[in-house]
């Protein structure tokens, strides 16, 4: 992954942002899901990942769900 896509998934302080609900987590939580959509890295919190696991596994972009 290039630096630009990594910056879109992380805040300046290194915290992760959920692409679904906007939740912020310190560092890189081991329970969050990472998805690559349109060459962009997106992270999803536990709740968003659980609600949309079939779409994630089916590789549907988050804009679909």
C-alpha cells in the first residue's frame, strides 16, 4: 500500500478510524477488520464488521452496504 491510502485510514496521531461509523481507536486494534476498496485501505470496528460480515467476505464495497 502506498502512503496516501494509509493516511486515509489513520489519523495523524496513529489512531484508526472506522469507515462505517467513524469510531476512533488507539493504535491498531486486533479485532478490527481491514478492507481494501478501490485501492484504499478501510478499517471497520467490531460492530460494523459484525453487521456487514457477509458483504465484507463477498468483497462488496462499503458504499453498497
